[in-house]
């Protein structure tokens, strides 16, 4: 379960930004997680309380924006939703594609109450 190390990385980012802003608490953290990122949101939610205990994120509301993966077929230029990295193009059944989005894992925003 690598979600704990991901959660700890998120805490590190938040702590650095809180120190830069000279605050001790963040009220909201917004995350973007792609469906092909390899992150299990349920597992992240499970480890979250342990990871944020006694940090600037302990009382923060966590908002997760799930980014649906999209691919573009290299053979016919069709754009389509991906459920897995190995999905075929629905137009020509080709397997060669570029992934346009869905691998994201980023801290989108931190909200601080004054």
C-alpha cells in the first residue's frame, strides 16, 4: 500500500506551503487524482487520519477531484475514455494510443482561514 507514502508526501507539501504563508492550520486541501494514477482513493482515505495527525492538515477538509482518463488513438485520432491503460480504441480497435489525461496526482489548492 503506497498510499501512506503519497499521503505523507501531500502533508510535506502542505507543511512547506503553510510555513511559507506563516500559518499553522489549513482549512481545505483540494487534490486531483487521475483514474490511471495507480492511487486507490479508498486506501488513501484509510491512511489519511494517521498521516495528517498533528500536522497543518489535521483539521482540513479534503476534497478530491477524480480525473477520468482519456486517450487518443494514434491510428485514427479518436479520443475516448480509458478505464484501463490497455483499452482499445472504440473506433478502429487499435491498441496504440497516447494518454491525454488521467495519470494526475496533484495538490490543486490549499485554503487558509485568516
